[in-house]
C-alpha cells in the first residue's frame, strides 16, 4: 500500500524522480508472530509475491502462475459495481534499452495499443469505446524506466465483454502489429508527444538525472527516448526489442473487480497459456550503482524557474527481503524524516530561514539508487544562505536526540493515514488495488491488507526510541556519493564552484528550531453561541436527502448514507462567489487558496492549527464557484463534528496573520515566469480571461499586483466576504442523521444571522469576446517548434437549459474524437487535441463557450484551423453516424454510472440546491439530458453554435516567430 503522509518535493525533484520511474513510497508492512509465519510456510508454499517474506498474505487475492511463467493475482471487489480493472505489467522499461534503442519501450507501448492480432491497425480506440471504455482514462499505458504497464478498466464487464477484452490483451502482448506502416504512423505520434511534453521542467529533469545517476543507465535513458533513436527505429529493430522483453516470464497480470476470481483465472489460462517466448532470454539488465568519482555538482540556468537547490545522498539499490523487521525499520525511518520536515516547514513559515520551502525525502529510485533528497526553494537569489539554513536544521537533527513528544506527534500523524485506510477499505476502488499490486511487483516488494499495514506500523512504535531515531537520521544523510543541482533563472558568477564549496563546507547545527510539545485542543478554538434551532426539515423526494433550515438562515443539505463507509464529505458554500466580485478590477482572490487556511482561527496560528489537527482527518480546501465561495473537506465519522466546528469558527473568527500573505507572494513571484515558458503555460495563464472578454475576475495578476498586496489589504477584502451572505452546508456520508443535524446546529446553526450582501447587477453576467477574423497572437519563451491554437464559439449559461448544456458536452467529445483520429492517429501532428464545453450554471445571464485546443508545430497552425472548420461544418450539415454516437454515449454512460455510486458526484450536482430549486430539477434530469441525445440534436446544436462569424481564436507562437 502507499504511505501518503510524506514530505513535499520541489518541482525539480518531483520531476526528476517521476521521470526516473515514479517516486511514491511503497511500504508493505505487516505483522505476524514469527512462529506463526514459520508454521504457515511449513503448511503450504507461499504465493509468488510473498516468496522470501514473512509478512501475512492478503487472503483476498488469488495468486497463480502459468506453466509458461506468467504470474497473476485476482481479487473480487465491487467498488464500483460492475467494473473489472486489469493491469498487465511487462518488466521492460527504458533501463532495458540498448544505447541505440532509447525510447523503444515507450514506442512499443504505442504500437501495442495501435493494433494487434485481434485489432486492425488504428481501430483500438473505437473498439474499446464500443465496450464502454473511455480511451485515455479507462484504457491507457505507462512506461517507466523499469517497466510498462497496460491498464484497462472495464466499466460494465459482462462475461462476453470480459472474454473479448482478455483475448484482445493477449493478442496485444503476443502479436502486436509491428509493421512499417504502423511504425511510421506511430513514430509521428511519439515525436509529437515528445515535442508537447518538452518544457523547462523536463530540461531540468534531464540535467538532474544526468548528474545524480551519472554512469548508470538511469542517467541517460528517459522513457521518451531521443529524436535520433526514434527516427532510426524500424519494424525490425522494434520487433527485436519486443521479442527480447515481451515474454510470459516477464509478465504479471493483476485483476480486481466485480468478478468471480476463478472465472477470471480461467480466462487468463484460456488466452495466455499459449504465449511462448521468441528467441533467447535476455540477461537481467544491470542498472549499476552510484559512481563516487563522478562530478558532484552542476548548475542549470533556466529562465522562468525559481532558484532551487537539490542535494542527494546516494547509495546502491539492493533487493531486500520484504520482512516484518525490514518494514518496521523503514517506517521508523520515515517518522524520523518527518520530524525534520516539520522543523524545516516551521522555519519557512516563521521567515527565520532563507528558503521559501524545504523538505527531505528518501526514495528507492528505479531499482538504481536508494537516495536521500533535500529540496530547497530559495527566497530570492541567495541560494547559498538557503542551503546553509536547511543543512543547519538537518545538522541539529543529527546532533541531538528527539524528544518522545516529537516522536509521538509524527507517529500519530502517520498512524491516522493508515487507520483511515482500514476505515475506507470497503470503498477502495478496484483500479487502485490492481495498480498497487503491480507497483509492488515493480519495487520487488509485497502487498497486504490495510489492517495488516496498520498493525505492523503500530508494532514498530517500540523501536522508535530517541536513540534509534538519532541513528536513523545520521544513517539517512550518508551515502556512497553526494550530488547537488542548482537551478536558477539567470547566471551568477562562478556558481558551480560556489555550489561545490557550499556542499563541502561544514555547517553549525541550528538552534531553537525544535518544536515544543503541543497543548492545543479543540477547546482552544473561539467559543460559538448556543446551538441554533431548526425551523424546517424537508425530504427531497424519495432520495433520502434532507433540506434543513435553521433560525439564523443557514441551510443544511444532509444525505446520511453508507455508500462510502468511513467517509464524510463536507462542503460549505457562503456568499455569492464570482457574483460578489467586480469584472472591472483585480482583487486578491488569487491569494486566498494559499492564505485562508494558513492564517489561522482567532488567536491560533498555522502552527497551533497543525497541532490541533494532528492525528485527525481534518481538511481545508478553498474554492471560488460562480455563485458561492466554498470550504471543503473529506473527513470521517470520528472527526466530522470538529471539521464543522473548524469551518464555522473560521467564518466567525478568522485569523489574519501576515506571514502567510508574504509567503504566498514570495512563492507566486518566484514561479511567475513559468507562465511564459510554453504554449500550454501561456494558455493556462490567459485563455479563460480572454474567452471571458477580459473579465478581471478571471485574470492572472501581474507581478506588480502580487507585490502590492499587503496583509492589511488582504484582510480588508476578505473580512466582509467571510462575514456576510448566505450559508449552505452540504453533509454527505457515513453519519447518524440526528447527530449530524445537532452537530450543524451547534456550529453553523449557532452563528449570528449573516448580513445580506446584495449582488451588484454589473457582476451578474459574463461575456464572450467579439469575433476576430484573424487569431489573436500570444507568444511564449519556449522551444521554437512548439505552438498552440484555440478556436471557440459562444454558447450559453445558467440553469434554464441544462439539457442543452449537457448535450454540448457530447458534441465536444465527438469533436475531440474526430481531432484525435485526424491530428493524432492519421497525421501525427498533435498528441492531445481536445474540445471542451463550458456552460456556467451560476450566472443567470451570460455566455459560456465550446473551445477546441491543440498544441502543434507553428507550421501546422493553419491546417488546424482548416480542419476544425471542416469538422464544424460537417457536424452542422449532417447527423453523426449511429456508430460514432454510440461510441461516445457508451463510455459516457459508464462514467456517469460509476460516478453516481459516490457521494462526491451528488454533492457537485446539488451545490446551491437550498438556494435555487432549479438545481434540484437539473439533478433529476442529469442522466436523461446527457444520454438521450440524438444525432439530430447534435446537428441542431452544431448549426446553432458552431457559427464561423461568431468564433474567437488565439494562437500561441514562439517569441520572434510572429
């Protein structure tokens, strides 16, 4: 299972580790008595996943192995109902490639999906759609340095559909269409993917990987490959790579879903038993080990990125027996690391260090190194002081024992994560279970039940003594090789030599960085008035949803149900969102997501709030909707009452600490120039603002506006918003109804009646820009072969015609499919063209849009516009075929069916329902509006909206290429 309580990584380190093959920590910790484990081994052979391990076997899995060496694991899981998730992993990634084969593992992934024994060339997408599979999400694949995993989520796995799908997967593995015409066609797609994926981050990632893993294949083998090797690839060379690595002994199939495991086992045996390896078995790839004699430091000057330093202490990766003791020590090491991360974070918050952010992490990277990584984002350009400050905090951790209270605090935090896994195990989706198992195979470890993971973690507390934690900390910061990478937006004199010197220079241990024991409890929150009274309580039809009003005007939508055991979703909507903002001036809304959670409640600051919430499942998500501001959290039955209290006291007694404002400003300013470094970044910054006719509510602030924000200005803007306007509380999930009503009465129901905040009529509408005959040209600072094009048409807004809004989603999906077929599958001109529909429901008047967006080479821009015009004209002139319509509706129906089994789906549909009854009506017609669309409906919509004389277009070109 994944341990998700981990330190945060800077962008550069996250990127390098992700490119190196995924950096999520897999901890497979289980506890059984040694004698019992020995007896179990004597009674029966342990399944293949658990060989050389004494962890308890997860009995939910059926393990097996075919005579040809293919291994499989299958379990029954009905979340979501009817779905079967299949993961087929081949132990062949970029590290298995020869120098002239760079990118072949990923190229093979593309070819395998393109066509195979039972799939004509280019028909794969259509075939899966007819089975209700959404291409790209339900059917996909990923190539990493150590493997290639094919993922298939069958949303409605009928016996016939499952039989057909397993047969197709077998044909993909044994006999893909590796023929010249397919290779040439897919080569263009892979090169388009490389072009669109290349950016400042990948360039830094390549440089960091080359430094950290110098002398190892990982240092020079990114999964995407190189243009040289991809252009040189032929059907013969790719076939040779396939024969060498696509062998049953290198394959693992993991299946979780709504199926009898024995029936699934029979299908695997039926279609995969005949798979026979071709040619000689390749020797195991040598991934090498860290080279102590390689250069220790490097500098990358990359305009647009903030100044960052990443230090790595590298050790050889060694296969380890996945034993109980091994996992106990690994978990204890993680707790030791988290103590350091908390100290680093506190120093950044207080502003006592010269870094904006710093964290440490330990990772096994692509079976190549075991490394400790220190990531630092400097405040300004003084990276030397930032490095010194972070190292000083680490030096203090290496010098003196931690207190028992510190250990207990971090132990409780991680224990909560694992306990939540136990509470939510009945709602763990099949896709995650199937993926977790092949991830365990990838790192050569095991997988167990959530309860077993929690048990072994709790048993590890005994070894987490101050002495052990000190030894673990010292061990963590040693290695066979030490490396440091400095990334800066502009050159500095002698930077590399200074970096090497800074790495070698001893630092004094920091003082006064250790955190005192916490004494903060919920009783320290500001007191609320007595509980409010319920004045109405109504059932929403026969759905089980209740609408409850309190005397102070607060309205509650309560849906108590056990669809997601152990989960409670809380969403608080207050005020009027975008309707409370002026379209003519920039307001500090951009800072709210970073600041409102961090500036505390009453006299309690962020540090006290951390202590208050430690060991609890309490959250603070903030968002701005069209017609409301929102506070959201996913909590649990034991914590939801306190979650409600946190949100209520936040509105009634907000804290206004200044440090979070200054930190948010520093972070946004440091990363601001990234928004100019690629076509996608430019569109992310400007497109919605342009398509909203330069409405200032949708504009990204410039550097001057960010710099000008002060804590007083932030408070002056947000204080009246937090204090006024209507409140709607949505509470969905595993709660007892009357207890939930009482909990809301004691929190939101107890608030004083809110002041009315009328909406300015000038704020009530949104506009689409006037038609332009020639595209507006924007520029980016990235590669000269990167460009992007957008064309959009105005549609509608509001709740009065949600049927049309939902049918426009279907029209957009059909346009996306046609673009995929032409731009990607046939021409290879683009990797991920797409069309989207935006019909804002919160604006009573205004215009949404249907937009088509694609990255391309600059010379293909005109072709893009011509193609989109042809698609639009064709859709308006004649109905789509029944096959095309059903290939769109079948996956959509399955997506909606799956989503409707969870509370998040219904919460999103019912947002604002206590204020506007039309929301309830729109919810009731959701399925019908979406799925009962006809080809004639779509033709009518295309003729109505895809009008050439109303479109607005934007082109993003490399600077100097206008």
